[in-house]
């Protein structure tokens, strides 16, 4: 009897051990963790180079890290305009990434206001040298202290003027014209210096405002002008090139820092690849769409060097107006870097 009990106990122990092993095996083969959701906000539409670049970034990351990330790309300010989306990214408020102009960041980092100074960059090459060099790196490092990490500098491009009233060749032609601008102190000061009546307004309201003649015109890069169909409500475009602006690809800093180092490396590489694509696409569209606007019936005015000089002279005082806020020495650094570009 004793022998039988010992054999039964041994069998029970053996069964328990095999069951525990089986359960342990099940735990090891448990379902993988759900993909991390990353929502990217764009204020532009689905045809804009910036939207296309954020989509490319998402595709590159998800191809390299299958199943780990679910990167969702939104257009047309579906997640809020640039200001609201950027603040949501910074505060961890439900939007993880944004491709924004520099303007919503100026309150966090006044250094970035340098990018809004009129006629700062003479060429795209000069802009690339500044943004991809030590100055761009310095601004990115300073912004990290505010909870945002720059993954890449995309391009918004040189801003041009459109209006429905008259052909503009000189600042005097702007007198009395209501020109929509962003809610940006340097932009407002620039258009006041040129003699216009700057009128801040959300981008989503601009087409209707021009259609209803609430405003006379607006200013944006050529791809935005064409893709937004402003030619349907505007007659004249003047290639002023008064401000060059980037689009900046941002992610919540804490979120990025929590990713594994290898994932961070893949994301940074994908962002840089998408930036190369974005700039090339934007520059081709800029060239092509000038012809498209002309073919659509708009009068396209290319300023002579003397005419361009008149615009530059009119806005020169804007630099002194904002040098204390931006930093006189920092403006000098940027100007020196631009001058060094061959």
C-alpha cells in the first residue's frame, strides 16, 4: 500500500511539472504587444509634398519595424491647425507628431523667429546650409528642452503674394490691400512696412474669405497656392519670395526617448530620407506650378532686381524691431552662415 501511494504521488508531481512546463511554454509564445500608435498631423492636403513626405516616413518606419508601430498620417488639419496640433504633441495630448511651420514654435523658442525675417535667405541652397548645419542643430537642441524633438527640416518654401485687385510691382501697389497673413508678429510687421493691411486668419478660412472679398489676397508658397486652388478666386501672383520657411517634422520628446535605441536610429534615418524626398518634390512642384497658375489664367509677375530691391529696402527696419527678441548675436550667426554659402 505504501509503495502504491509513493507511486501515485510521483505521478502527480510529474503531471504537475509537465503542466507547469506547458503553461510556461504558452507564456513564452504569448501574443506580441500591440503596435504603438503614432498620429502625424498635417495642415496641408494629401497632394502637398509635406503630406507625401510624412506618409513616406511612416511607410519606411513600418517596413523596417513591422508590427511595432502603427503610424497614421492625417491631412487638412484634421487633428487641429498647426498651433493646436503642435501643442498637443508637446503636451502628449493625443497627437504624437506634427509637420508644422516654424511660427507656432516661436513662443517656445524665440530663436526660431529668425526664419521669419523678410528676405533672409537668397536661395534654397542657403536655407539648406543653415538648417542642415550647426545653426539648425542648435535650434533643435534648444527645442528639446521644451518637450519637442525635431526629426527633420522639410521645406515650405518661398512665400509669394496673390491678390484679386491689381498687378503688384512695388510696395506702393499694396496700399490699402487686405492681405491675409499668419498670426505671426514678424509677418504682420513686414506687411505693415510694405503698406498693406495685414489680416491674420486661419488658413482653413482663406479661400472663402477671398471668394467673398473679405480680403484682397494672401501669401504662401507656390505649391500651397496651386493645390489650394487659389487661382479660382485670385487674379494676380507676384513672385516676391519675401520669406523662406521650413516645415518642421516634430515628435513628442519623452515618447521618442522611450523608444529602443535601434528604433530611434531607424526613425531618424527615415526622417532624413523623407526630407530629401520632400525638398526635391517641393522644388519641382514650385517650378511646375508657376506655369500651371499662368495656364489657369493668373497674371504671374516676376520682379526685376530693382523692384525686388524696393521691397527689401521697405522691410529692412523689421530686423531691428525684432533683434532683441531673437538675439542680435544669433541673427549675426545666421547672416554669416548665409554669406559663407557659395
